[in-house]
C-alpha cells in the first residue's frame, strides 16, 4: 500500500480504492462484453441484424445501478473529507509561510524552521499564509492538500500524524519559474522529543562556533532561506541578478524612477534584503523579492556579505 501516516489515510484510501474498484470492474466487464459481441454478432455468424426497440426495464436498470454507485462514491468521499474540515479545538498550532519558492514554519513560541517539526499522535493545526501568490500545501503521506491564498482569512488545515519519520511537503500550485523546487519535509517526532526540541533555547539562535568560516555560514543561510531560487551563483540571471562577481562593483540601479550608480557594498546588500524595492537593479523587475526584515538578522547579513565577497576570490 502507498505510504500513509495520518488519521486521514484510512478514509481517503478507502474512497480511492472504492472508486478504483468500480472503475476496474466496468473496464473489464465492458471490454469482455465488447469482445463477445464482436465474436457473436459478426456478419458471418449473424448475417441478418435484429432491430431492437426501446426496453424500459433495461433503461431503468442502467440508470438506477450507476446512480447507486455514484452515490456510494460520493458518500465515501464525503465521509473521508468531513474530518479534514473540522480542526479540533486543542492542538499544536503552527503557521506555514509560503513565498516564491520556499516554505518556512513558525511555532507559537516564535521558533522558525525550514522543515516542519511535529509531535506524533497529536492534532496539529497549520495556519496557511501565502506571502505573494497562490501556493498549495500538500503532504501526500498525510492525504492533505489545501490551497494557500494570499489575504484569505482563516486559511488553515490540520492533521494528526500516526507514525514517526520524515515525509515530503510539496507546493501543489504552479507558482512560477522555480515551483518544482518548492518542497520541504515534515519530521514527525515522539512527543517528548518534540517538546524538547520546541523548548531548546539553543536552537533559537544561530550557533556560531568560534572558528567557523563566515562565508560558509553565509552560504548556508542563502540556501536555507531559498535565495538561490532567484539568484544564481554562476553568473546567469534568474528572476534576480546573479550573486557572482558583483560584490564591490559599482552597479546601476533605479531609485524612485531615477537611474543612479551605487556601490555594491554591505550597506547596499542590507538595504536590498530589508527593503528590496528601494533600489531596483537595472534590468530587473520590482515586487519580485519580498523583504526579509525580521527574518534575517543583521548578524546573518554579515555572513551573507562574507559569502558574496568570497565569490570574487
Ligand atoms: Cu508555490
């Protein structure tokens, strides 16, 4: 059977198998009858065609039986779907932020992670927050898929995982160029393990060993925040300008509709991250990149700068 790890699996899989079973039954029986008719009523065996006029019994039969079958499909689909629409009152609440093209998850105590960590056998309510365009929150192993609509109030979904382990989280709504890279993971942990992780204060701050190379830390931030979806490291232009070979250069930007030259330095990088639409890099469009204010600290920007600088070496 297909991998399943939530309380919705039974209902959804039953409806699916029910419909699939009926579909198979008819595929095979109709094909068999067709083959039989080709054999039995071909010109050689049955040279003179019989004219059949209407048959009320037959018409009632082929109306009533399919009606019962589709009502059955509707019933099992509905019964499987209802609990998904009724999040319980009690549970862990997590907000999922989606932006082009990454997910991040924010917990009630302020923790933020790029993977979704949840406790097993506990109701988890996910508030869905689309920051730019339509996305969809999809966890196949849990049988849930819900559109994430920018500005929609009370946009949420929920689940209760029944097995520990890691499962894929996908965006299931085509949301632009790098949509196919918009994926994450849900990690289901034992309850005590989860709460330990949740309250672990060390995990709240970026841990920096004394001898760590700031450029490597910068590289990690750039990947974990999803910057490389729009900024290449090899000189090619994606949605945004490349990161390669630009640090320290004088570049042309549009500020308030006015073209001007600026130095690509730490100040410029910081402004680009906190207020991306202030300067628009020549040849690129405003409104693509969203501000990371509150999401990337000034210290992290220093690491990003160290990384950008290292690309020139
Ligand atoms: Cu998306």
